[in-house]
C-alpha cells in the first residue's frame, strides 16, 4: 500500500537532516551510510546504518528526536525488539543510527 515506502523516505530525510545539523562538515567523511540485508525470525530485513562523528555534548540532543521514528518502526515491523526497529550505538566519537525495515513491506507482493 506504499505506507512503508513513505515511512522509509521520511525516516531517511529526518536522519540526514540531523546528520548535517550536527556534523563537522570540514571533515572529508562526516557521514557513512551502509545498507545491508539480513534474515531474522524467518523474515528478510533491510538495515540502513548512519554513522557520523559527534561531540559528547551532542549525545543528549540525538535521543529525543529519534523516539518517534523508533515507535513508528516498531508498529510498522510488528515488533517490540529495538534491534529490529531503531537502535543507537555510540562507538568512540561516532554516533550510529540503525533503521530496520521488514523487506516484505517494501517489496510489492506478487502472486505467482
């Protein structure tokens, strides 16, 4: 029905806006985006990871804006598991946002 595609676009836009807002744009590699597929619980998933540098003072600012996206993903994916919706990682001076989408919600269903 296109709802998952709409959500995906909105989530990516929000994450990119935040990445540019908090990034040190003088760095050559201020943002890394990784896409991968994985299988969990007999379902295929698309994981999109956004990794950018941050300062310790930025850490509190990141959390608030992502709560809405996390709740949307839990409802969309039909899970309460943070690792299968949105989860955050702090790796040294890097902030990583991982978004997960069930692939069957993104790929149009075709009957054979």
